[in-house]
């Protein structure tokens, strides 16, 4: 919409207001409201060219949600490379500050048919310093014609994951999933590089509850909890020191997010660390939520049965 069209719409709205037979004061109020409405109309028209992002149904199914959730945390990528009879495309990503899921599609450009055992013999990410990178076929990820395989890349990192330029390096495509050692079969030799940016918004919220958890003969203090629609990150330290303090931290495995409606969403803990320094020891744990959540509905955290109220 150009400037002239916007002005024309605004003029029509104002003209309609002037035709109203109302007292002066009331007319002024309605005019103000209508002009505000006109501004909204213009914004809406201006947003006509802005793409509304929705979570891909394949990612939604994997993360236990629907395709209309966490749109702010989603970015369409659509970066691709074609080489050696394969097209590899990064379709979409959803993530938070430290974890991201990327939907990939691998398409055969020849007569080669793909299946659930197909993957790359090796994969790596340029500039990844710390963290975990995994790549695997998605459940029921093969297209009806056997030509396209949906794959999931997961990255968890100590560094910020969003707004990050990445280079994914892939090597040798073949049947390497769920096969016995020696039965691996490389179908296409070669290497591929895929460059893209993880340009999504991190909508995580960080809470500082300072809750104390009994552990052994001492206690642990939960200092910070960061929650996003897809994951949870907990930081703690020694409260009252005791000899086997690390074992006490590692035993904290029952983590849930309690919602305002009373539902408790489990957190699958897949990463835990502990820095031993006597009474100054500290640790972290992180995991993926059992389903996507509405951040506005979070009430508290349940850690080994103890409810921890949240405040920022």
C-alpha cells in the first residue's frame, strides 16, 4: 500500500465521522476513537506484506503442541544446498536462548528412495564451542513417494542460540541409523555445507526464587530458573554444606512446570553439571518440556515434590 492509498483510507474514515450528527464533545471523542481505528486499519494494511509465522506441523507434533503456538519463537529459514543428487534444506527453527530445534528436509534428486534408517555419517556445526548437537530422522518422516526425509537437528549451547549465524557441515549420506556395526551403508559419498541464521525471538522468562531444597544432611538453594515454551534451565548452589553434596544435586530429577489450571508439565532432564568447590559448589540442570506451554499461564515449579513459587 502506497502513501496516497493510506491517505485516501484515512480521509474516508474522517469524512464519515464528520457526517455524524452528535454534540460537539461526543463528536470529538468519536473522532479520536475513529482516527485511532483508522491508524489500526493502516497498520493492518501495512502488515499485509508481513509473513505470519506458524510452527510447522511436524515440529508441533514432536514438541507436543499445535501449529498456532509460540509464533514469536519461530523463524522460517528456507536455506538449501544441492549436490551429488541430494537437496538439503533447512525449513524452520524454533528455540529459546540456549536450545533450538531445526526442521531439515533431505530430498533425493535421483531414483534413490529414502527411509527411516537414513542419515549422515557425520555432522558438525562451525563455531560451536560448547553444547550438544544431534541430527536424526523424524518419526514418520518419509514422504509417500520415498523421495523426501524430514530430519530434526537439535542444538543446545552455553552460548546464545538465537540470532546466530551457523554453518552445518554434513558428510556421507546413507543407512546409518539403527543398524549393527559393520552394516552401515553409505549411499551417497560427499560433503555438504548449509549456512543459515537462527533469527527467532527468545521469549524465555527468568525467575529468582531463592528456594532451599533439603539434600542429604544439608541443603541446596535454587537461585535461578529460566523457562521458555520448550525448555527449562535451573541454576543452584550449596545452602548448607555436606560431604556428598554433588550426589544431592544429581538426585534432583523430578522437575515439572505447574500451570495456573493445576496441570503439571514434566521436564525431561537431558543435561546436568556440577562445579565442585566445597561450600561454594554450584550446578545447573536443563531439559525439554513434555509439551509446549503458554508462558502467561506458568505458576510455579515442582522440584522433587517441593513447589517453588516463581517471581522475577
